C-alpha cells in the first residue's frame, strides 16, 4: 500500500509548501517518560491534513488526473476539508466539501473562508462520504479521500520525517490519534525501517483500529463521543490496516473523560489549545492507557486545533 519511499517522495513535493511545525520538549516534568510534543496544529489550516491534501493534488496535477475546471471533492468531519480547500486554493482550483450536519461551526466557517463550497449531508462522516462519492460519479471531479488514499497517507507521514530531523536524541515511541488511520499509516510507514514504535490512540467510542486488528479486517463500528468530529470514521482504512499489521502498530483506548482531561491539561499547563481528537493522543499518557518506561522518549503528535476554546 504505502512504504517509506512513498513518504519520502511526498516530502519532495510538499516540503516547500508546508510549515515545519515546532517540537516542544517538556522532558519528564509533568508526565512519566521523557516527553515531547509535535505541534502539528500549527500547520496551515491548523491540522496535519494539509500535508496529505497537497500531496494528493500535486500528484494528480502531475499525472494529468486533475481537471482544473472541475477541481476536487472531499468528505470530511472538517479537518480534511480544510486541508483540501487550502490545497485547492493554492493551485487555483475549486473545492466541494461534504460535511456532516454536526460539523463544528468553526470548521464550516473556515472552509467557507478558504473559498470551498460546503455541502451538508447526514449526521456522521459516513453519510457525507456517500454523498461525496455520488458527486464525483456525477461530475468527474477529483476524489480526495479524507484518509484512505496512498497520496493522502504518505503526505501525512511527512511530519514523521520532519520530526526525526528536528530531534537530536533518539525517539523510542510516537503516540498518534487514530480515526480512519491515515496519519497513523503515514507515520508508521515513515518509521518502519527504524526501531521507533508507533502507538495508535483511539476513543473507546470509536475503536476502528482495535476492532480491525482483533477481527483481522476493517469493520464498521459505532461512533460517538467528544472526538467524533475529527475521529469519526466508522472503520479504519485499508491502507492504515495494512501498515498497522505490517509494522505492528499497537492500539490503546481512552475514554471521553480522559480526552477532556488531557485537552484541559494542555491548556492549563502549556497554554496549548487543541481539539479533542488531538488531545486523544496525549490522553494515552495522562490516563495510564500507555505507560512508558522512565527513560523512554515519547513523541506525542498534537494533530489539530480547529476548535472553540470556550469549553476549556
């Protein structure tokens, strides 16, 4: 599906266009282990999704798959739509974004500000996805999946190559939140030739990766909870499942209370505002779902910040 070479190729395309997001080393001050944060929420559109969207669009442009008159179509809980709307604006093509009716107002407003046409469909991501696929069939616009396309996942994985370049001391483990699994797949593929472990952190109310690993194939799950706007896929993608099995990604589960507490901690201790989906990765440490060794160096990917700070 994807391997490190795909991520390296993606980096050659998107490197000049994405932000090199900072790394905050907090050491062992607050948490077990030697911890650092990859501040990917400072990426364009406040989410890692921009990396994959740019890689997909640039690849399609080069191959001739992209019709600049028709542009792209994507279904999203918000962040993938933002990434694709930004990429479309950079290349000067139209973007149509299908979102659930439950999509946060802050994300819809940003989509419209980027020039995207926003279409609401159903109450969850799966319904918006079906509507987007129908639109692609009818119009011939470029289909950009939120997470389960090689270019999307490989583009997301460029943050792992960037992280390696930014750290002097070796990293032992990377914690990354999982919804559809595109980010996890890209990170794990980028790191598969190293000794670095990748741990996927999932809400107990949306255990897409855990269910797939237990059953041996991706399967629909019921989705709910505070992080559903960004970790709301019903099933993990085929690419993510393939990479997770191949690289032995481990899944840990955290509940809503742990996610809310981790998000609150990020604000109260470091004045970092992220969405619940991003805080899910840190919740693995703060809840004890993942307990590192005292000298283990752990990188936590804080993946997005398209949220309202009013509930912190």
